[in-house]
């Protein structure tokens, strides 16, 4: 089964009103108005309203980089899934390694965030991935399986609604990309794990690769049988590069 690919840009904490406008307009002008893949821009929360207006009625969807596990209340600084929904957010990254590393997010928190997103009709992009030390210690399989298992445990009943992103931590923002073979091997084992959760839905669940994907290496990565798209950081801030990645996703 070939899934329609998903290309997700993660702007991280970058941008400004002026720069965002230039970038989104370039993406709208440069891309086919009906690309062969789905495209989402995961923008910093303060710019959701701006980018919502810029992408209105276009092929570009709006995404968040995080979501609260809580619905409302005394959680200063948090943003709930229903608030994101108010801005037309369709996807939310959960469990990005930077959130796990700098904000202490555990597998259980990530699972709860995925549940909160799903509860509001937002598709969580669930990130899993091993550090370099874990890879070197031969723990890649154990780590990614443990991270995904927590999400399946809480969200098994609606597992068909999630997107998974395999992001080896050692490849994020480092310029070191996993080889297509390395990435495919992990994607295949994640697919098998999803199959155990739901043999009916596993083939259709999109598993993205993330970690220094760029215009030069995207096509080869996206050609792997279990790579259904990309989660792109740095290259999503450069319109020509991001457009080339979108064009490679078919
Ligand atoms: C990311 O932030 O999810 C990511 C993959 O970053 P980069 O593409 O810059 O490695």
C-alpha cells in the first residue's frame, strides 16, 4: 500500500511577522496548487493567527509544535487542543526530542498530549527516536518501541488517526542524515509494532522520517517503502529547499 505522503515543516522557534509572510507567499507561489502530497506548516504559537490567514483556502495546512495534555485551567503558558483548533490547526507535533530533552516530557506525557490532540480532532505527529548513545549501545529498537508503545497504550482505539515521525536525535539539526537503509529499518519495525496494535489500520498510518532531510536527500529517503513523508526543520525555513522536498514526495 502506498500512502499519500505528508511533508511537515517544523519552524521551531524561528520567524517574524515579516519573514513568515515572505516564506509562506513563496511557498504558495512556488508549489503546485494541488501537490501530490499533503503539506503542513508547524509554526510558533504566536504566529498561528497570521499563518492561518496566509494559508486560508490553499493546499497548505496549519500545525502546532506542541499541545497541552490538559483541556483548560491553571496551566500558565500552555495551549489547549481546543484553542489550537480555534485557529484552524490540523496537526500538532507531540514528543519532539527538543521537548523531551529541554522540557522533561516523558513517554506518558507524550501519550497524554496525543490523546488531547485527538480529542479535539487534531492529528498528532508523534515523534520517536534514539540518541546517539542509545544507537551506539544497540538500543535503538528498544527505545523507539517503548516510546511508541506508550502512545499506543493510551490511544490504541484511535490509532488510525495518528502520524508517527521517526527522528533519530543524532540526525536533528546536525546535518547527519540517517541513511535510507537505516531509516527504513526503523520504519519497518515501527510498522510492525503498529500492525500488532491494529493489523487493519497499520498499513495506512503515515510514518515520517525527520533528521536533516533536505532538498538533496529527500527523494531517496521518500522512496523507501515505509517512509510516508518527512518532518523537516531547517530546510522548511528556505522556500526553494522546502518546495523541492514537496516535489520529491509523490
Ligand atoms: C526537526 O526539527 O524535527 C528536524 C528534523 O530538524 P532538522 O530537519 O533541522 O534536522
